[in-house]
C-alpha cells in the first residue's frame, strides 16, 4: 500500500507525487472526518486542511521501510478535526454513527426491520460512551484499522487501546443488554 518512492518524491516537493498520495487517501480521510463532522462543507474544508498540513510536513517526514504513512495521515486528520471542534465548540463532540455505513443485507423484510432497529439501538448507546471509547471504536470498527494503527493515531500503547476497546464494548453490552455480541475484541 505504501510506496516509499512516491513518498520520497512528495517529500522532495514533487506535487504530482503528492497528488497521487491525495488520490490514495482522500476518500478514507474524508470518511473519517465526516464521521465526526456532520456538515459536508465543513468536512471538506477540514480535508483540505489535512492535506495542506501533510504537504507542509512532508519535508520533515522520516521515510523508512515499515513506516505507517496511513497512521500519520489519520493523526493529522484527528488533529485537524480536534482543532476545528475546539474553535467551534470549545470541547470536542463526536457525531453519531453514519446511517449509510455498509451493513449485512438480509433477504426478509422482518430481518431488515430488526437490523435497522439494532443499528438505531447501537447508535443511541454509542452516545452514552465517553469520547475516548467512541474514538477507539470508531477507528477499529468504522474505519476498520488494526490495533497498531489505532495506537499510532491516538498515541496510546497497544495495551491501552485493547483495554479501552474491551471496556467500551463491555459498556456497550451493558447499555444494550447481553443480546448484542461484538466481534474483533
């Protein structure tokens, strides 16, 4: 996924290489931002700010085999979102789950109704979680990132992320009742 040669070119000021990086990451980063920012125009502005910050940071980026450029981009996005929320609200506020997320499609109408009510219940329960738990669950399940990527984005240790994820899922189960089983624990 990560092309070190492309990163080196972008680091050395090659705008076409950076454009390719934009093409690779813009949709995912926008989805991450849009999850937290409800207004599309604001999310687009933040996306632009993320790539401006990335462009400015490229000359100082230490490029080496095994580096996780994606985590670096998500960290920039997280900081840009937090800066925006601080300006607007003075306290970060994570928005509700996106209703357009891909979910299992069942064939019967009754199953579809049950699934919709379950999604609504999880969305409602999500609002009762502390912000740090929401962030961990969002990165793990909505953005589908692995533990190491979440660690780099949040600045937490592997153990801290796993513990926060476990506690968040445990709290969700408590809020929702034991009938909901969460995977990836």
